C-alpha cells in the first residue's frame, strides 16, 4: 500500500465517523432522523461505510482484523443499547446486519475501492 501523506487526517475523520455512528446508535430513537428505511439497512450501510473507510487505509492483510474489530464494535453498541435504558433495545438482527455491511464493504475494497484514499490524495495535489 502506498504511503498516504494525509493518513492522520483520514484516520481522524474515520474516528469522527465512528463516533457519529456510535452516538446515532445510542441516543433515544426519537432523536434520530427517520430515513424511512429499515433499521437493518441503516446498520448495514453504516458498517459498510466504516469498512470501506478503514479498508482504504489499511493493507488488505489487515482486513480480517478490521472485520473483527468492526463486528466487536457492533456487538458493544448492542450491549450498550440493552444496558442504557433510553428506549433502545439490543437486537441480534442488528448485529447480523452490521456483519453483512462489513462483508459488503470489504468486498468492495477487495474489488478496488480500497484505493479511495490514494485517489483522493492524488486529486488533492
């Protein structure tokens, strides 16, 4: 993988994106915008986005680690939803949707989208 001159920026934005997703998953449901799509699609899309984002920053050999870390994040979010008592409930189907999103995102990376950061860096110069 080519060195990214702005790698810290990309990782920092990835952390912001991750925190945003965590917050949206944990605030009371009434405070989350209604996108008029299935909650499972929202979960899959969010985790596919995280997989593509970080998949573009990490070498392919780290994708299994990334998948495990993102799935653990999804599990932690479901556990937090169960424990917080803010009108959210843990749902194994949400975790499964997270897993499908991770698999989809990493598949997109394997098909070439993993070069997104390099392309942006090249365009940025």
